[in-house]
């Protein structure tokens, strides 16, 4: 990992990984609502992203999103082993037309969705843990995409 990723990894603590895992376990029973809520919010704050999802339905895309997130979250304690898979995910996103500037809006939509779904379980500690987790993973993805664009 580059120094930037290492700094982000250092900001994401093991205790925060546990918070992300615990709060995610509260979200997964609401999977049918979470995906549409997330995409609705994303399209509201970043309408330009809607065209990126024309090849699939929102329910289908929601299942993919939640499955990938569940996999990544279940492996947060092995973050170094996830890097290759996250890089591959980033390269697929480049093919779909995702740009670096989209990641900030996706993060905003994700945090908003979690806040809506978790209610009182959305504490300051949960917000910080999820923010650090997202910054780490999206940072890895943005760097992978940048390397692809340069190559």
C-alpha cells in the first residue's frame, strides 16, 4: 500500500472495525429497504450518477451492493488481504464510468443511509468508524482507478 493508504489504514482502528461489523449486523435485516434508500439518496445528491446504473435494476444493484459490503465488512480484520479485491472492484467501476469525484457523494449517501437505518445506534463512534472505513476503502479504489488511467 502507498503511504496515503497506510495513513488511512492507521486512522481505521480495530475497535472501529468492530463497530462497523456490529452496526452492519443491525442493517442487514433491513436489506430490502437499505439499497433503495441508498440509491434514492445518491440520485438526489448526485443525479449525474443515475446514468451509471442503466444496465441493471435498483433492486438487483442493491443486492450486489449489500453482498459486496457484507463480504468486505466480514473481512475488515484482514484489511491487507482485501486490497487486491478492492482494487479489482475499483477497476470494474472504472469500466462502468465511475470517476473519483463520485466517491465523495457515494460516501455521503452511505453515511446518510446508515444514519436513517440505525436510528439511535448511529452514535458519534459509529459515524467516525464508518467514515474512516469508507475513506480507507474508497481511497484504495480511487488510487487503483488512477493507476489504471495512467497505464
